[in-house]
C-alpha cells in the first residue's frame, strides 16, 4: 500500500521507528494531499473569476483568461509531435485535470469532447473561464482551437481543431 501512495505522491518517508528486526519507515502526507481533500478550491476559484469579471472591462477579462491558459500550458512539456499526437496529449492533460475526454474526427476537424467539466463551478460563476481552457488547449496543440462548450443544466467541454 505505501508504494502506491508513494508513486502517486500522496505520502513520503517521514522517519523511522526502531523495532526488534529492522527500523520501520514511517510515512507522512505530502502537501499534494491537501488538494485531494480540500473543498475550498472550487468556490474560491468561482468567486475570484466572478470578482475579476466585475472589476475588468470585457477585453481585459478576456486577455487575463487567455493568459491564464497560456501559463497553465507552460507548465506542461510539449515535445514536437504531429498534430494527432498533440491532440492526444491535450486530451490526456484534460483528463489529468479531472475531466473525461474522447477524440472524434468530423470531416477536417479533430474534436476533443469532454464529458462533464473539470472547472464546472467556476464556469457556472462565469463562462469566461472557458477562454482559459481554450487558450490552454491551443497552446498544448500549437494550433488555433475553438471551444464549443455546452453550458446548460450540465456542463461539457468541446475543443475543435481544424487540420491543415
């Protein structure tokens, strides 16, 4: 069990306890565990986005959300690959954020269809957060992306890429 928790980055060795045979390793929670158990992130993000939208002009807010997507993408290595591999990588990153995605082809388009939305609470506060996700996906894929997210009773993400 500790090996799984170690691999996932949830625990780390914190010390040792003397025993009759050999010292036993004790483990402690890492800082990453906080994000698994905290319920504060969604409402804080949703309210922050709402405050920013109220305080800024629509263009300023758009620019900030676009920059947010770019900064998120900058944390992810992007080796040179063909477009399909970059789309696969972007879909995997979407899933790492907590979404479920599949890739479809429609004519000349590659489409990442997300089921649910990993930022649902923030999007419910202000749909402008989808600009950040569009920017993130565009940066990861290295091509212009159009988000066509559904924001009805249930939220779902959709990112379209035109093949050259």
